């Protein structure tokens, strides 16, 4: 049964294997999953993934955001599947064929998530990149379009901001998994200087239907990371109880 702490994905956004292992040892009992991103995977590789899997019950989310020609993505995802991770990401990009190749490479052994629009991206940046005004005026429309590509390709779900979760669940159903980054705590005093443009609190994200929350800085930068993780789990439990 999924518990409140299982909603929490902690990103190991650190530059060394030693720092990553220290955080895993600290938080293994208080989060449901550890996210290994591109920087850490390049440095530490599959060996760290296997170490995390042996360190406790927390699952591994390999966030490499694959984006290449379909044949390359298919072969890369097949290698990812060999690692036994729970989630792996691929950019929705420009082609549903690439997403289909990722799902085929996964072979049902890993849950493929499509990355729609990075939470650091603003409407102004999309306009500068040449996107149609339809999408720059209402960024949610672009997220929905890319989510549809992911769903049609057979992906398990998507990564999107908490502000789009309601619409994703309404359009694609409760079973289509939503992982939400850009989570911040209300008591943190805002997000000034933050590189995330579309942020929500844990309770807001869960109430909107998010299945997993990527929560990094609020836990990592806390005076007591373990206690903060437990407080977030309590907030999530409260939100689930209030909106079952």
C-alpha cells in the first residue's frame, strides 16, 4: 500500500558519489524514491543505482531525459531497464515515434515518463524559441499536447508542474501517472531567485492529483532534513485525508 512518504521523490542533485550515498543513508527511511539525474549518473554510473537499491526499500528514478533518434532511444532505454529502476524519463520532444521507441525499449520493465515542459521554462522563453502564440499564451496547452503524445505512445505518465495536474488527470484519467517537480514549502518564504517558474506546495500538488512529488531543496537545505521529510509526509497525509 502506498504511504504518504512514498509520494516523496528526493533528487540526488549532488556532484559526488560520496555526497549521494550520505543523503541516501540519511533519508532512506523517510522518502519513497531517490532520483538520479544526468550529472550524478555520468559521474557514478550504474554502480550507484545498484548501491541505492541495496541500501533500503526506496526505489530509484533515473532521470536522464533521453532525446535522440528513435533507434538510439530504444536501445538506451533497454539498457536502463536492465538496471531495475522504477521510473525513467524521455523528452516528449518533437516525435511520438521516439516516445514509442522508448516504451518498446523498456519492455514493461521500467515505467517510462514523458517530460513535457521543464518547470524552469517560461512563456517568454518559449516565444523566443519560436513556439506558436497558442502555446506561449497558455503554456498548459503545450503540456497537454505533449502529454497526449506520451499517453498515445504508451508511456506510464509524464513529468509536469503541479499547475497542470488537474487538467492532465481530467483528460487522461487517474491511472496516467503524474510526477510533479518544483515543489516548495509554504513556510519557506516564497521562491525568490528560484530557477523553477511553476511551483506549488506538497498539499496543493497532492490535492490536484499528483502521484509523486520531487522535493529537493526544502529537504536538503533544512537544518534537519529527516524531520523536514517527515513533516512533508505528514502534510501529504493530511491532504490525502481531506481529499481522498
